[in-house]
C-alpha cells in the first residue's frame, strides 16, 4: 500500500464529492465549502455535472461531482488532482479514479457497489474487493444502510431516507477534517427551515456519518487545515455568475440608476439572468427577450432612456449582437455586454470553458468600432469587474464588454463583502448647465466622453442613432473629413480610459529571463504555478495578469520590455498573444495554448515554464 | 429618476414637434402626411415633451425620427420595436412611438413584431406599408402582391404576401387599425386612439411610394373608387359603405359577403372592436378587392394585460415584500462568516 498522503501537517487538500446526478453532490460540496470558510480556510470550488438534464442513473455519463481545494494558505484553483474522493457509487469511482493522487483516500458507499451498479460502470469485478485499489486508502462506508437505520424513527418513505445518504458522507468528511457539526447544522436549518422533517433527516444523517467515522477509527490521525491569513471582514462563497449580477446591482445603487437587464437564455450565462429575475425585490427590470438581437437592442433602448443597462450572453449570442453593439459604439451609449465564454466556434462545447471570444470582443464589429474590453479572473472578482464595467460604461458613456467564462461562472470562491468606501463612486456625466448651451455630441475635454442626457431631461430632446454624426452637434452628415475625425475621436475616447486604469503589478522577478503572461480566468492556475516556482527558488521568472484588455494598462510596454522572453498562456489558439504582438512588436513572444474545454492545471503551467527556461 | 410631470408644461402645439432638420423624402411621398398628422397628434397628447420617444429602424419611413422634435432613436434595420420595448420597460412614463415599414417590420424585424403583439407592452407602432423596399431601391417586400414586378422579381412576384393585420391579430395584437395616407382626419383620429389604448397598438398606413409602387393603393384610396372600395369601420355602427352608403356586410355561413340594400341597413353586421374573440376581426382584416371592400379604421381594440405595466407592478410588490433595503442586505443574506 502506498503511503497515506493525508497528514496532520498538510496545508492544503483537495476533496471531490462524486455520485449520481440525483445524489445531491452539489449541495454536499456547498455545505463543506461553508464549513471550510467558517474554519477560516481559503478555498476554490468547481462543479462538474452532466450536460443532460436527466442522465441515465448509475452510469458514468450520469456522474455529478463537486471539487474543492481548501487551504491554510491562499488558494486560487480547485486543484489539479484529488486527495480525498467520496464515491457514492461505482460509476463515480470509475469516472474519478484517474485524477486521484496515489496514496489518496477513497470514501466509498459500499452499499451502492451492487452487481447491477458495477455493471453500469463497466466493472467486471468489484474494485473494493479485487485489490485494484491497493495504491489508495479505501474507507468502506455503508452510507445507504446506516442512513436508513439512523432515520427509521422519522417515518419517512424509503426513497426519502436513501436521499439523505449524501449527508452521511458529509458527516464522514467533516469528522475527517475535525470540523464541528454546529455550523453545518445551522446551515441546514437556514436552508430547509420551512421543512422541519427534512432538517431532522439531514441532521441525523450527518451525525450518523460523523459517529461512524469516529467510532470505527477509520482515520488514523485527525487533520486540521489551519486558517488562512485572509483580510478581515464578512465573507460568503460566491460563483462568478451571481457575482456579476450583484456587481451590476451595486453599480445601480451607487449611481442612483435603475438597472435594466435584457437577455436571452444561453449556457453558461443564464444564471445571471435568473439571479436578476429573482432580484425584482431590488428593483431590477429584467426582460427576457425573444432573441439575442432583441436583447441587445432593448438594452440600447434602456440605456438611451437613462438606466444602467446590461445584456448577458455567451459567444454565439455575442455574434448575433455585434451589429447592435456597433450602434451603441456610434451612438456612444453606456452599455454593459457580458460574454460568459464557452468553447466554440458555433455550438462547440457549450458546457465547457474557453477564452476564445477575445478576438470577437476586440474586433467583432463592422467599421472601426473600438470598445472597452475587460475580463474577470476569479469567481469572486467577477463582482468587482462587473461593477467596474458598469462604472466605466456610465462615466465614459461607452459600451463595455466584460468577459467571463464557464470556469468562473460555475466555480466559487470566498468573497469579502465590500465595505463602505471599497467601491469607487460612480459619477453620472450629466450636462449641468442650461440646455441651450448643450449639443448632443459635445464632449468632456479630458476624456472625450459625451454627456448622457436622456428622456425625462427637459430641454435636452435629441435624436441619436446609427448614422454618422457631425462633430459636436450630432446632426447627420456625410462630410468625408468629419467621418475621419469622428472615427478617430471614438478611438481616442477609448484609449484615454487607460489613464484611469490601475497599472500592472509583476509577481516575482521584476525583470529577467521570462515573463509569464495571463488574462482573465486563468489567473488562479498561472499564479499558483509561478508562486510555487518562486518558493522553490526560481529567481528569473515574473508573472503579470491582465484584466483590462482594451485599452491596456498604461505601463504594459514598460513591463514587457524588462524580460528576455514573454510566455503568454491562454485557453485558445493564441488570441491575446497576437494582440500583444500587434500592440507591442519587437519582443520575443512564446505561447502556451490549451484548447480542450478545460482550465489549465497548475502542473501544466509549471512544466511549460521550466521547459521554456531550460531552452 | 425619471418621473412624468404631466400638465405642468405649457400647452404644446404642432410646431413644438417640428425639428430643425430638412425633410428629405421624395416630393409627393405619402410619408409627409404621416409626419404632419403625427406632429399634430403629439400636440394633443397629455405628456410633457421630454417624455415623448420616437424610435425607428431603417428605410424611408424610419427617417421620420429626425423630423420629430422629441427624444428619438434611429436604430438599425428591423430592430426599432426591440429598442422601443427596452426603453418603455426602463421608463414606463415614456410615450413611445415606433415608425417602421413593411420591409423593416415584417421581414428583418418580423420576430420582434410578433413578440411585441404577444407581449402587449404599451407601444404604438406605425407601419408605413408601400409594399416595396424603397430606400434600397425596389426589391420585393413581404407585403408585395403576387404578380408585381420588382427588382428581385422581374417576372412578377410569385410569393404569398403577408397581410399585416392578420399577422398582428394572429400574434395577439390588442389594437389594430388601418388607414390610407390620404385621409388625414382618420389618420389623426387613429393616432389618438392608439395613444389612449393601453397596450401595443399597431397602425398600418397604406402609404404611397411615388417612385417604386406609385398608385399601388390607388384602387382603394383613389378619389373615384375609395367610397366603393373601402369600408370605414366604426365601433357599434353597421358596416356600410359605397357612394350611396347602401352596401352592407353580412355573414353567409362562415364567410363575409357584401350586399346592397334599399332601406336602413337591412341587417348589416355591427362592428364590435372590443370583441375578444379575434375571428371576426381577422375576417375583416383579410377582406380584399374585388370580392370585398378593404376595411379601414380601428378593426380591433381590446383590453388585455399590459406587459410594461405588469412588470413594474410586480417589481413594486416584490420590493414591498422584501427585507432587503439595499445591496448590503442582499449580500449578507444566507450563509456568511467573519474573519477577524
């Protein structure tokens, strides 16, 4: 037997809960995340569930998993491979065994390893008995039968009792990491308070699992992952889509504007639409349009009417919206377009992650139509960048594209709730003097944005639209030189936003052999890889990450020029690296691309860096 | 905050809605009459000027937003209704008017049109139907009649055209009216009725394009023929027409049929624009020459749920029920923990 990799000294651990789609693994994982947050750990989670709504029960295709990495240090990814695997059936074991570390622990519901279930998972013999799991530590937990036993006095039917076996598994894992039960039980009471019998059932099942682990002494040593040194504050776990929705709500509140969201359902962006549909209690005006084009056009109507206006979509929808985004560019209206990217082109891999809509965001319009493009880099900072996208859109009276992706949308990380003063104020660029002095395309002298006057503003009635406008007055004109001038003004307006963006900060070496570059959702894996290399003594590597793509931060050139080589890592076939090649030619760019619908593993990035350094 | 400030502005006149832009339609175009009547009707509406919004798409019709001195959006091809819907939902106090054509609205914008009819937000949509693409110079449109020669059907169109009213009512429109561009009084009256109707109002204007389809409506709207070829529907009144006002409409089995009478109205059908069942409204909408006169006036006007009102009523109710006073309350709801 391989040596057990779980030790009391470990600073971080990866746990994966896995079972059939109906086994409640997402809830189980969510509850373990809560427990870990309360214990002061930093964490990152990722769900992995079948694309089918009702996949065949017991099959590998129907396996639903939830992975979490917790640590007493900062955690930026859900982990490349797994230390502890909870397998509620044979299919869950078969599906996840390849990513379990040698010496890792399997907690298996032995009751579910029936010949029928083994057959569905393509096992010829029972892996719990045939010695094939010798390199792992296997805990045989009779979750189904012990849960039934623990719940029999509640008078539930068989199905309801069996359904609580996920809580049994949670109880085992809570014991394993020396967690008190109280917090988790409080969570259950909060969540199911309106169903007292369900609260009782879940409580008893958790306790049964906890007691099973304690009394059978299956774990030699208790593990305590120490608290991470996180900034003081109130925290909660948040996924990227909810964070984007809430960022927009915060921006609406801080700007004193009503929020209008006009969207069409599309994976993986729909949850933003769902969350804001449920936020009518916060005054959100949500319109589910008949198609993607209607969605963006309605958003333009809402923007013209003076609301903070957003539309959310994914790549295919963004393609449909591109003509209308051009209208928002020439009409110079404040509009937030969120693209939660998925693997393309066309329908592609609709449930998988990719960063391949960058070119579309930058260039995907007819005419010269520059636009602000930014990208979030963790589930929790989706809140901040969504707020910033709204702030820039309003203050600079321009459409802004915010890029997220499947990985951020469904992953979670702890989010420190913003406190007073954490968020920059949003100033509405209204024309404050008499309307007689005003023209629809007059501009702020410093940033070149026009003023945002809208219906309801008396005396400011004006027409706006897709035809070229005379500088200043906004009247229609085909004058050749005016078109050239307006095209350049629109470009310059976007460029000047760079003056207000935070500069890039380099992690690790500030100059030297290699600069590793990332953008958007890959921050976690690249940052972890570089930090580990630095800890291991590497002194020639720096890392810089981009959240603002257009315009780029003002110090971009200064940062790039200090390194011999620049390695750009991204989940596409080289879109950002080519953008940098165009903007800052003359440097030695290398690229590391992964186009598998999967996020980077930390180990892949590390290997690539080491490989590059050795050349 | 945008709030309606009604009746506080001085009386508005037609001139208040005339913009400083030179009108650039072809001389003799039917659009001039629509513009003039719209400006006249606007002046009679009970809204502050800053709460008027005109939205258009692309095409000759859609130029009108530049000539109306209101807030206006000249959007992109086919999308005026979508832009207008977003604006109306954003600020329900706005008095929103959409100007579109048979190509803009029934072809590229067809999806938005049917969903607007279904949703019934409080929008007013005027469709300038000249049965041709004018601005792109003479291609067939979805309302081009069979047999008409166009740039894209040089041997004569062999497609089935849409009947705009039939599409609108079929899609659930609560208000549909038809009017020729040479009847200013009726145009103005229908614009005011559309304004008063709470929900999506669709007005089809039979509009003459002097360049590509000059005279296309002549049989219906011509001075010599209009009395015999149009029936002006009026709520609660018999459906009678003809120079002598002695032709009526009655049902023969499931079909409408015209008949001549000598005295009174002799059992002619009475128009009921408020009947919820759309069967008769559809039948009236479908009437065509030479078998039937073409129906003018308000064909359908029924009360129904209004999306723009509903959404704000639900928002207000949810806000009242909610324990969240601001985003902080929302953020703190559910499971949080403290790091000290």
